[in-house]
């Protein structure tokens, strides 16, 4: 069965959970330390505020 490129494909909950854990662990281990180090070294909380703002204003809805 072939799917259309624009068709949403849904994973089961277990697959989703595993993928989510993989993504967050990678983010935490690879990006978060240098991001926080940058903010601390420059005494600049603006990047943290920008990340929080971006997450807070996005509309996450399924169509």
C-alpha cells in the first residue's frame, strides 16, 4: 500500500514514545550544554526567552 506524500502517517504509541525519547536525549546531550554555556558565559538570557516564546506561540493542531 502506497501513501500519498502529503498524507499524515500515524505511529503507534510505543513507536512514538521511543522516537520522542531518542530525539530529546540527542538534543539534551548534543545541543543543550553548549546552548546553556553560551547563555551563562555571555550573561544573556535572551536565547532562552526566544526558545520559550517560540514554543509558547506555536499552534500545534492536527488537520
